[in-house]
């Protein structure tokens, strides 16, 4: 069983379109995250939700909107896609809210290409 | 703000040899945690090892061990008996005690030569 899954794994779209990436975890974790890995492999957190509540919101354009319908799902919707949005987007989850060496379990990533 | 620096963009090691990847960090927090993640070509992020800042003993996981120097804010990863499957990008990451936000370094690409 896949612990953290993302769909789709690859997404190619044109500038200006709106797209969503879905994430699901079956680990029973309370906290979920979105990270962006750019073309230079640099990983940066975008958002974090704990039990459907937004707890981390980094400086991300408001074209990006996370949505958590329940604690097992965290989706990422992106409006008006730009070339600079091309990246690999990782979903992750962890059991705790803060503190502790809680391991973050990562999904396989979604490679988004904007043309 | 906390930062993580990996000064070696690329490293190479012969199979069965030992290699050390460097990581330094900057923080004013006293409570924090450090991690090494591995990202093979499959791009899956895999936790290699973790260290609590309050523990003086260096963490070890089979062939992987760390040299944690708290005063120097250094957290290097040693891979012993390197195997072909160790070839990957390695990321050092920091997490403060009051948050679950991981701050990553820029990564070190490790090649393992047969």
C-alpha cells in the first residue's frame, strides 16, 4: 500500500490554465505539507495543514490555494499557471504537529511542466 | 532565520569506500532536529537518518552515521562501505522544535563509481 500518493505524477499544461494536484495519505497522520522543488533541485515548503487547518503558509503567490477536505487529503490548486511554476511538487505527511523527530513521509512528486 | 548550507554540490566515491557529506546550519534556537534525506533518480524522498540537538550521541543507522558538532553547527553524514544504490542527491534538513517546517540545504549529488 502506498503511504502518500499523488495524482497525477506528470502534468503538462499551457500558461494561463488552472490545474490541481491531489494528495492522499493512508498513514493516519494529522499533518500534511506541500513542497516545491525547482529546476536546481532546491526544496522549499509552501503550505502545511494540521487536521484540515492551515498552519504554515509561506510566501507563495495567491494563485496557489491548498484545500484539505479531510485530514487524509491535501490538494493543491494553481490558477493562471506561469512558466515559473514548472517544478516538482511534493506532498508529505507526518504524525505530529510540532516538535519531535517526526519523520515526514513524502509522496512520489508531481512534475508540472508549463509551456 | 534558519539556514542550511551544503557546500559540496557534487561528490564521488568508489564502491566500498567511505565518503562524508558536509552540512552546516545557522539557528538561534536551542531546540531543533536535523535530518538527512536521500533522493535517488526515482525522485522519491527517503529519510536516511535523524538527530535530536539535545542528544550528544551521534546517530547511526547501519552504514550511515552523522558527526554532529553542535557548537560548530555542523552535521555531516558519513556513508561507509558505499554501494551503487547509494548514488543519489542527499539533502540536509533542519526543523525547529516548535514547528514541523523542514528547511533544506541545496543538496549534494553523490556518484558511486564501481
